[in-house]
């Protein structure tokens, strides 16, 4: 076993050959590499599968032994300064390794079909493999400076993947926004690392935690400076995990390909901030003010994310705000010291949200051939509806992911979210009230997404796709005959294109401006499975979704507290409590998670009731239930007897909530107005000061010297007596000024 741990440093570098070989292939053999581009998915999946097998073995060893293994090598030694490069294997590392590899493999398989039409297919898999390497290196790092190194590599990969379709201005702006916003947090993280090195003289986690606790308990360090350094470390996690107020980059990051949203912005990269706080919790837990700040930021984020998701039309953007809200739950749990609950929700949310994002990709894949080539149409839920008849597998998968995220038992997220809610009642009741109310908002906006997409809108104009399958756009009034002719014409132009051979498909740089229909051959187009109507995705896209469905159904079993009743007798062990042991030198907690059954059931009934209430409200507004209820006499009597003032007030409240949500809480407007414009005005003022004042003084001295010299040369008459007289005159003036200055001052 020691031999296995000794060579665990290889794990982060196993996926690295893929981007290296792709780069060498494109440089030396570009034609062959492009023609055999679909081949590269196999080494990508194979190498990440090897990492997954190693991760499963390490996780099993952690469950059996609960030991911590730390290895390091000297990197730089200079007098008293020593910098090491190493890796740390503990339960937290094992959890992150399992998440990264399992979700990563499924996303790679999904991406093979989803990105098969794209000209940047090779570039996509090179970025993905490099991202996996960076993320694996991040979670196995043994010191702060190594974490920062891989932290920045993850940021680079995120920038490249968000702006993957860089020819689209909106995607280019999104990756720049993500880059700039994360630089704010990363700069704080760097300052915090330097501050803690100045305090403790070490960057290694084990030494850092021990020295830090000793200094704090003996009052050997200034508490204000200590708190500031801890807050700066936390700022890095705020930006990376899209916490308020640095959350603005996450919704715009949905401009990247959907598999990127499933991997980076649901399961791995945004979880890096949660991982960092969990890793550094032994530092934060010593400072109560920082723990309160973490909990406060978490409660704001979870409520804000839920409110901003209420009125979004873009399906991926709605899921992005949902991710923001669920990350707020994890941050709240960490701020309360509920280490176990936070990591448990990290696990369950990763699989459920990855399922939802892959499901949204399947929906977009279906809609692109119907609504048109513009992403704002293929991702607009208002233009969807009735898809349940045409994509039944996607519909069922998406429904299960929705129910899980709503906290409906016995699905995965119910157990983890309910545990956070239970701990919040013990921590601060007002936080518990906000968190419980947010479960209702979560159920509302998630079922809003589901109902708008699969069940259709109350407006008959949007209840589409009821026409015959063999007619192009027979039931779509949005495009009409003109759109039908254009699409048929484009299909005829591309009917001879194929994926392989010398005559590869001809796609423009902005590939997302084209539909997947353009690559259908004439033979396939005549088949009954043509893309003239919403269609189910291919098996390579459905398989990862079905695997994630299994995770969503059964991953919560590891946290069910039924097993705790048998721990004293030694019959059954609570696997989750044993696996989610605290990090290095955290609080002395019992590995067996005790549960008060009466309190657990009572809180579960409350949270599930609130979730069902949110589902009921969503069904009332977004499903044609309201139309059938209007036929009932008591419903008509109720609505007719509401006073007009109350109706007007209710309408104003709904409109205000809608405006708040649709405009992202006016936060982006605030940043644009006072951040971007303010910085531009400051830059203009600085430019004016530099050009007019600084340069003006310098140029003024030169010009004045020039004019003085020009004037003096006409004063002299080549007589020494005149020069002496002028010299004496100026000396007398100087002496008079000096005399008055001495006497009066």
C-alpha cells in the first residue's frame, strides 16, 4: 500500500500526453491528424479511466485506513527559504479525484458526438485533457504555492474553453469577463498566500496549520492582519466558485460548449473554490470572524442565485444560476463548520447538475435543427415545449435530475441538502429560514425549466412539434415557408460532405452559426430518423446521461443516516462519515455521524413540503392546469371577487420580481456603470494628468529655457562691465529676499 501511495504523484500527469500528442500531430502531420481526429477520444477516455481506477483504489484505502499520506521533494532551497513540490492523499483528495475522473470520462464520451460536427474538435479535446491534468494537480497539491500554480492553469483552461468559439463576439466577451473577474479573486489569493508565509514561514499544509494555531493561541500575531490574510485567501474561492459579489462571470460562461458547462461549471472547476475552503478550514476555523463571513457569503449567494434564476429564458443560464445557488449551500455549510454536509452536497450536486447540463445539451442538440442556427433561439426555453414526445429518454433523465436538485426523497440531493438545513437550524435560525425558503425557489425555477421545455407553455403559440414527422417544420410558424426553403437549400449544398477522408466537412470558423442539419447526407435525410423534427440524441450522448441517472438515484445512499443505529454494535459502518473525515488537524469530531431521528424527520417534512409547494406553484403558472381550473365555479368566483387594487398590486410585485431576476439583480448594470465606466473615467483622468500636467511641466521647463535663452542673448552687448552690473543686481535682489525671509519667518 505504501508503494501505491509513493507513486501517486503520477496521477495528475497521466492525461497530459493527449494534448501534447495532438499538438505535435498538428505541427508535423496536420492532414493525417485532422482526418483521424475522431481517434483522439479513445486515448483521452482511456487515460482518464486509468486515473479513475487509481482513484477508486486510493478511496477504498482511505475508507479502510483513514490515513493521510504526504510526500514532497525539495524544489528550491536558498538560505532559510525552502520550496517543495509534493502531493497529499487524504479523504478530501480522494473525493475530488473520484468526482473529476467519473464526471470527466462521461463528459468526454458525450463530447465525442456533441462536438463531432465542429471544426475545433481536436482543439476541444486538447483543452479538455489539459484541464483534467490541471484539476488533478490542484486537488493533490501539498502546499499553497503548488495549489496557486495549478489554480492558474485551471483558470487558463477555463478561459480557453469558455471562449472556444472565439469568433463569436459574445463568447469572446464572456471568456474575458471570466478572466478579469477571476483575476480579482486570484490576486487576493496570492496576497493571502504571501501573508501566511510571512506569518508562519511555511507553505506546507501540515506545518502551516500547526504553526498557525500555535501563534494564534499564544497571541503572537496581530489579529487584524491575520483576519485580513485569511479573507484574502477566501477571496480566491469566492471568485472561482462564483460566490457573491464575484459571481457575474458564471452565467456568461455558458457561451462555451455544453459539455464544458457540465464538467467545469457544474462538477469540477467551480467546486475548486469549495475544495480550497475545505482544505484551508483548519486555518479559517480558528478565526470566528472569517467563519461568519464564509457563512454570510454562502447564505447571500444561495438566495441570490435562486432569485436570479426565476425569470431567465436561456436554459443553460438558468442552470448556471442554479449552480451558483447550490454552491452557496456548500459555502454556508463550510462557514457553519459542517465539513461533512458540505462535501456530501458537493458529491450529490456534481452528479445531478452534470446530468442536467448534459440533458440541456441534448435539448439544444434537438432544437438547433428546428428553431434555427442562432444559439439564442436553440437555448431559449420560451421557444421550446412539447419535447417530451420526441426526446423521452432526455425528458426522463432531466426530470430525475430536477427532482434531485429540488430535494425530493429518495434522490441524491435530498440527503445532503437536508443535512445542511438541519445544521443551519442549530447555527442560526434566520439562516435556516432563508435556506429553507430557497428550497421552494429552487423547486419553482427548476420545474419552470422542465415545464417550459418538455410540457409546453400555456400560450398555444409555443406548444409546438405536433405536426407530421416527415414534413420539415410542418408545425413551426416561426420560420414559415421561407425558412423551410433556406434549410433545404443548405442541406442540398452539404449533402455530399463526410466526416472522414480528404474532403472533410467544410465548416466556417463560427461553427455554432450553423445547424447540425447541414452535415446530414441525402441518404440519412430520407430515413425515418431525419432531423426534420425534434429527435433523441445518439447513444454516445445518452449513455453518459443514463450513467449519471444511476448516480443521481443511488449516490445519496452513502449518506443515509439509517446505518448509524448499528454502529455501536459494529454491524454496519456509516461509510460516508468514515470517508468524509475532517482534513488535517481540523476539529476533533467523531467519525460516526449521530442523528436525532425525530429532528431529522421533522426537518425533512418541512423542507420537502416547501419543495412540493414550489413545484405546485410552478405547475400552476407554467402548465395548462390553470386553464382547466378556470372551468370550476369556485375558481371563477375567487378571481372575480378579488379587488382591483389587490390585482394591480399583485401585478406590480410580480413585474418587479421578474425585472429583478431577468436583469440579473441589476448587479451587472452596477458593475458596468460604476466599475467599467468608473475605471475608464479614472484612466482618462490619469491620461489627462500625465499628458497635461506631468508632460506639461517637463515641456514647459524646456520651452521656458528656450525663450529665456533667446531673450538673454539680445541683452548682452559684449561688455564685461554690463555683465558685472547685471550680476551684482541679481545678487542684491537675492540678498534682499533672503533678509526678509529670515526676519519674518
